[in-house]
């Protein structure tokens, strides 16, 4: 610092700022300047320069210490941990599983931590071998069409491009996927395969969880075999310690400035009051709701079209992208939890990690209030996982209730059956469990520690930015039905959005949102034909596609055939966007509008039946005219049935065998000519 100050002093001695902005060198009285450096100055300068040269050339180079303290995004270090559980998570489940594994490590005398690969330089993974008896575990979810999650993308790219030697690095992988998707558990499989190719030592076999069945059961089954394998590999034994120990401690703020308390922000405090781009998952934009209208003309469902105003946000999107919204839990349910536990929900609190070296200081933004935590940050509507029941069981004073809770959390056949019937099939959320187990009285801070984070909801954008640059459109169906216990289940996000009504008094409700980029894209050449299949709310991205094709026509571009296959129950009830679609067909933007009204006749008709009806035309478009196929909607049934219909078309019209037909459409997927935006 002395050197810097010395040079600053020399450089500022004789310079003054002129009115025209230029600088000029003057002597003390404006006379001819004397030499800038005298003999003493030159001596001091030479001395400092010599010392600097000596320090750079001859200083003792110390080896970097692998301290393992968390150091986000710059260096791969780990605090004195020997089990690091990385997670690639889009909806929070993989992160939750990673935390459970890190917690389990303490039972075996090991020190574990869960880590977000986005916050570390994963190119230093090879240094993990410097820590005795260490291993890296990866809980990797697959998102979309075989893609890594957002927070694992950089790590995935690194694995693809690196030739680092991971010999001596012990690892294990558990993948989270869904068999209804074409690329089941692609990210987990690739991670396991690639780490082994780079020389890593696989401690235990790859685990594959299936969300179409029971993801948690798959994880527990894998975990129960994983830990014995770890014990054998490292020569350790279980310590007998209960893994239900607390991870966070409660701090009550009796005298705090409420301006310092989080009120629902995801990252920066007061970010909702002072909005600053860029907007993303940690800094969502509060978009005013400018339109909220019911789409269906009848029936017992509520399908809605919502428009979010993104004027002046600098948010950009393309047709096919997703909009993520952060919903808020039902205020009535939140209040009932507080009443059931006898707690003042407006108490300002923090949950502080007992492990000071851990990067995750709080389970959600703190300080905040219980009401805000239960409203904005915690998932109180979904069915609790087994680990939550296990940790809460200790607070049941009735022995039978406690026994049943522990049984449901176990891996025994009887416990699995009880959990399936009493929690899953009956769809009991945490409030229902508290109401149906009267002796269960957990401290609310421990409940807040155990509940998973409330996640953003993703919707396919139903507009084109070429036509609507200042708004993003959503098409969704409100989820509401009665469960086996007689309770009314309400989807958190859709019911919250439904109530964002536009009033005439000028007040506009807002929605915290950001845009997630997608690979679901129109062809680069507008002249390529497009075949779109989207029943129900699966029509959403195709409204954007059709709008964009109309815009391309207006620009004088050569636009190929634009064909839509849409399906709904009844023409007079839920023919979504009927007027708009019929107008697009009338002006020639839509070459064909094929509608399957499934329940307007005795025999149900679905989109796949209409595909088969037009098989000759479709095969010509696909095989000879380079058409692009897009499918959006239900992955479990519709997408599979559409797949099958295309296989049959290739066999019946194209003369392919079934194996050849499957390979044919797989190649189309690889080329980006068969794209899916599906959900289960």
C-alpha cells in the first residue's frame, strides 16, 4: 500500500484539472516545471523496485492448502469434510436427497456436506483425493429432454470437455428421472459413466430413481445398500448416532428493524421494492397481471389465459421458452398451521446453521417471520416425505401415533403400505397430518427446518415475442378436487394465479417471474413445414409458434405448411383459443386445423387417431419435405400414444419394420426435428 500511495503522490503533485477537461502539468507557481524526479525520488524508486523484484523471484512458494472451506464459484475447497454430496436439482428433490445423505454421513463417523456444483470450480474435483477416506456423491436430476438441470449445466459441460485424471477420486451417483420421458435418467447415467472414464473409482453402483413410480422409495432402497458398501470400502462402522439431529438453531428477533426482515424475496433483501435487472431465479421480476380471462365456455374446470406485463424489464424471450413463477401458499392453510401449533406467526426469526463452515447458512432467506416462511419459502401443500415423518415422530405424545409415524418412515413392507395408503393415496399434506394426529406437537422451527422449499412453477409461454415483445402469456388449468379424506386439494400456483384478477380501479396484481430458455424452437428456415400436436393446455407453446409464423408471413418470408393437431373434451366447452385458431386458419397461417373432440361422440377420439387418419400426408411431409414435429402435453399417455402413432405411420406408409421406425424417429430427435415439451 505504501508503494501505491507513493506513486499516487508523485503522479498527483503537479497535475491540475482545466475547465475544458484536459489535464496540464504545472509547477507550484505556474512557471517552467522542474524535473519530476529528484535524486532522492530516484533512490527511493530504485529501492522499492529492487525489493519487488526480489519478492517475486525469491519468495518461498508455499503449496496451496486444501482447507475445504466453502468458497463459491472460484475455488474447489471443502472444509474438513470427506463426503461431499453434489446435487443437480431443478425442483429441489435432488437437493433434498443430497442433504439427507450428508446428514447420514455423521452416523458413520464421516463429515458430510451438500454442495451446489454451480458454486464451485468443479475442475478441481481431482483434489478430493488429497483428503483421506473421501468421496464425492452426485444426486443428479434429468430435466427436459435428457438435459442437466440449470445448476449442473457448467459441471456437465466440464465433464464433456475435460481430460482430467480423476484416479484416486471415489464417487457414487444417484440419478433422478422419470420413465415416461424418452431419455430416462440421462444426466445421472452420463455422470456415472464419465467419472469412471476419467479414472474415478466407483464405490457403489449407479442408482436410478423413477418419479413415475415412487422416487423416494427408489432413493431409500439405493441408500440402504449404499452405506454398507461405503463402510466396507473405507473400513468404517456405524456410530449408532441418531441421524435426526437438528441442523439449524432458532434465533428469535424480539427487537429488530422490520426493514431488515425478508418478506418473500428470493435473494437480495428489498429486491421487490427496488427492481434491478437482470432477472433470474434469485432475482425474479414482479410482473403486473394485465389480462386474466377464463378460456373455457363450460364444464366443471377452469382454464385460464394470463398475460404478464414485462415492459421496461429488459426481459427477452423466444417462442417455446418457459416462464417460471414463484407462487404463494394459501393464507388460510398457513394460518391454520399456526393455530394448530399455537404459534404467533408474525414472530421474526432466523434459522442459523449449527455448522459454521457450511455454505448454506439458512434453509431459506433469514431473518423472516414464520408467516413469510410458510407462505413464500416452504412447501406445505405436498405430501411430506418419509424423512419428515421420521423426524417429527419424536413429538407425538401418543405411543401409537408415534409408532405409526416411525413405521411409515421405515422400509418394511408394512410401513411402505401404510405410507402409501395413509399419506400418498389419501393425499395428506402437513396440515392434514397435524390435524389427524392430535398428539403431534412439533416445535414450529423444527417443522420449518424439515419442510422442503416451495419451488417455482414452469409454464410453456403461449406467445411470441415478435408479436408481443412486452408481455408473456400463460395458458393453465386450475387444479382443484376432493381427496379420499374429504378435503379439497388446491394446486398452489394455479389457484394463486386464478385469483390475480385485473380490477378496474387501476391496481394490478404482480407475479414474481423469470424466463427459462428452452430448446423447443421453430425451424431455422421458415420454409420448413411444422407439425404441432398439443391437446389441452399443451397448445400453449403452439400459440406462440403460430403467432410467429404469421409474423414471418407478414415479413414476406416463405413460410412452409403449419399444421396443428389439438384435442379437448367438448367443442362447446373447452375448445381453447377457438376464435384465434379459426382466424389463423381462415387467413392461411394455419394450413390445417385438426381438432379431436374426445367426448362429443360415443367413441372417444384423440389426437393420435387423427394422425393415423392423415398418415399418407404426414409421412410425405416428414420423409420428403423435412417437416419438424412438436409434441406438448402429458408425457405419461399422450406423448407415448403419439410416438406409437408415428411408428405405425412409418411402418404402414414408409414400409419400415418396427425397429427401423423406432430408429428413424430417434434420428429425427437427434437432428432436432422431433421435439417434446412434456410433463407427467
